[in-house]
């Protein structure tokens, strides 16, 4: 169940994006958007002036970002690519070119033209069903806000100038903002907007400071100097707590610090149950730079490498050589562990700036993932060539997303074979035994899993989409998001059916998505015999600790009982009962660490 933003008295609940508990004074910083953007018409003689104003603002913005990048602390140097992304946005024709065209065609001032450009971009992103991609609009908006400030000549307070220990409270913080944070003074931060997959969240994790995002109205309720408790595990913020609460959270902070220290010490041990069953725990990653974090947390490889970023950040489709270099580097970094590369899982016309939107009524069920690749075969072949070439330098597996039936898998493999034949003719080396898998994330694929298993070397169950499609729930719709339920008996039975089909065919089955990172789901998945889990890297130590505490034989018995239960709530209560004692619980008050990621 996803977090819901709520406020009760002096307690706010948002989205936990970086773990830790801190207690300190609030420091409100002005990161609000330019609320007043004047619109006025210009005459022909003023057009060049407005275009030059825009170009100057773009140039100043670029200089500011380059300066920030040059001063980025060593502790987060590996995440400087995020500022590179913002620099690319400044240069992107969807911003600069589109805005200039609006100035020329509509004869309006640069500020208003820029605002209209962003509205069009936002419409494109709103059609995308993937949270990670939707969150990229925040990067665009952060950059545009900086351009607007430079257009109107408004200076912004630098977070590097803070000289006392505080918790930052802001409407939003950009990755550029967080790169300036002095961690000796800034204990943590909270914002009204943002989510788990935002670049701001990634920067908070890299800085290792607690952060809670998506609080909606915190800046309107919190005053400068208020005492705050920020709980980066549960996503809670408490304003002006009493002495008892302060003492309680100080104890919890110490408890978690000791707990995390203990599980990190064990994170590089095998994830093996007390009776010898091995369940590999791997990392989901979006960027090459995340590999080191995954290794530090004990990842036994990369179970899901999402390849969309290189396509999103480019102004067009990236070239084969650029893809090859990226895939080769990640394979070499992860060796001897495997890397599972998922082929492109977006609809190209929604993302690429050189394509027009198709205005699909329901893009989540439209031309995306393997459907898009089978239609746009040149784009698909270029990626396949890059993956195959990189496979000569590491342990790479390939996985096709959103497979709905056997014909799609056959068609995708047929194109892969053609690419292999081309490489053979060109004497280009590749791994001829590279394993090819299918993502099971659509109910139809579950129903024909036994047939799909005849054509796949492995399965990977994508639980986020599988739950969404099975229960007909739009997780981004606040009216029904609470119904998104991984403990639903239908979901458990569908996963069980896929596991049985894989076992009967003698192939491995992995599982990724939020269920893989939920400790309370582990007894179910162990009982089923899932071979591997893939999740956010920072959640790996806790899961390994839990797996090493459980017995496979006992979880099989528990699964038999769970399959007899009729409701999600019954399943939830049963799992909480059997995991009691294995997960953190302070003073017996049920304060559990559900997510450590």
C-alpha cells in the first residue's frame, strides 16, 4: 500500500525517501515557484530583445549549474550526472527552441512563452504511467524555475551559507540545491512535493541525511525555528513535540543506528536460510553510478537494470555505441555477478523530443515496452546489438518487458537471433549462451506461464504492474490507491502459478517491484521458492538479515496456511505474527521498520 499524505494535529505523513531520525530546529527556505508571471504582448521591434533575454537567462543558468557541479562534495561526486541532466535540459530544444518559437509566433514576453513551453512538456509526461519517468518533470520544472529567476533577476539563497544545525523545510528542493548542502549543519530536510524516484531523493540518500518528501502543506504549517522530529523510516514529521516524544524518538534513533550497523556488517554474507536455501538478493538500478551503492549494500548482482534513462536524457534515440559503452561498463563493474538488462520499457512517442505525442487515451495500456520495440524495430535492434556486444565483457542476461503472450516472446527472440546473425557475419564477439527472459507483469502472461516457460530461460515477475493490472488499480489515483494490495489472495495465487510453471520447466524465477522490498512479503516468497529478489539497494541488508533468520521449511508450512486465508487483512495479520521478533520493534509498541530504502 503506498504512502498517503496526511496531517494529524502536529504530525505530518509523507514519503520516506532517505532513512534516519533527526530532531532539530526548522529552517524555512524560499524555494517556491515564481507565483506571478506577467503576460504581455510585444511588438515586432521587441521580438529580438525578448529572444536575447531568454538566451542570456539560459546562459546564466548553465553557468550556475556548471559552477555547482565544480563544487560538488566528494561524497556525492558519483551523482554529478544528475546536474549533467539539468544541463541537458537547459540545452534541450523542447525548452529553448520551443520557447523562442512561441515568442516569434505569438509575440509574447519570454517569461510567459517559457511557461507555455513547460505546460506542453508537462502534458507529455502526464500521459506516462511510470512513476520514475513522471518524476522527471520535476527536473524540468526545477531547471525552468532557475531560468525564470534569472529572467526576472531574482537571487536565491544558497544553502551552503547555513551556519547552524537545522532541518530544512521547503516547498521543493532541486538536486542542485541538495548538492550545496553542508551535511555538518543540515541534519535533514522535508518538502511539500517530490517522491521516491525523484533525483532529490537520490541525492538525499547519497548524502545519508534523513528526508521526507511529498508533505503537501508542511511549509504552510511549520514556522521558522519550530522544533521538528523527522522520521526518514516511516515518512513522518512531528512539529513541536513534547518531552516524552523527544525522549522516545531519541531512543528509537539510537536503536535504529545500532540495528543498521549490525545488518550492514552481515550484508556481504550469502542470503541463505537457516536450513540452507539460497535466495539471491540483487539490486534494481537506473544509473551506472548506482552500482557502487549496490555493491556496498551486499547486492549479489543487478536483477533489473532499467535502460530508459539514456533514452530520456537524449534529444533523440541514443546511438548503439553509447548504449554499448554503458552496458559494457556496468557488466564489468558488477562482475562476476550477473546483470539483467531490461529492454526499453517506454512508449517512444511519449518521451522522445523528435516525436509528436499520439494522444493515447490510456497510455498504460497502449504502445509501450515490447509492443513499441516490435513496431520500431530499428530502435530495438540497435539496443539488442549494444547488449550483445557488451555481453562479451561480463555476465549479462536480457529480459523483455510487458510480454502478454507467447507470440510476442517468439517475435522478440526472432529479432534477437537476426541481430546475433549480423554480429556473426561482422565477426563481433558476444555471449552465445546469453540467457533470455520474460517479465511476467500482465495477467494474461500468468495464465500462459507454462507455455511461455518453453521459450524463456528465466522469468522475472514485475509485481508493481501485475498488482495494478490484476486489481484494476491506478496507483497514482488517490481515490483508489489504498486498494493497491500486495497481500491480496489473488495476487499471491497468481505469483504462485508463475513459480509452479517455472519450476515445472526447470527455469529460474525472480521477483522485483515493491513486494521484493517489503520484509513482510519475504516469508510468502520464500515459501513459494522464488530464486531471487531484486530491489532498491539500501533495502538489501535488512532483507538478507531476515532471510538468514528464517527456515525455508517453516515458510512452506506458513504458505499452506496463507493460501487458505480469504482477505488481504487476514494475510497481513498472519505475516506480522510470524515475523514478530525478526524485524525491529521498539519497546513492544509496534514501531516497525517496514521499509529500509
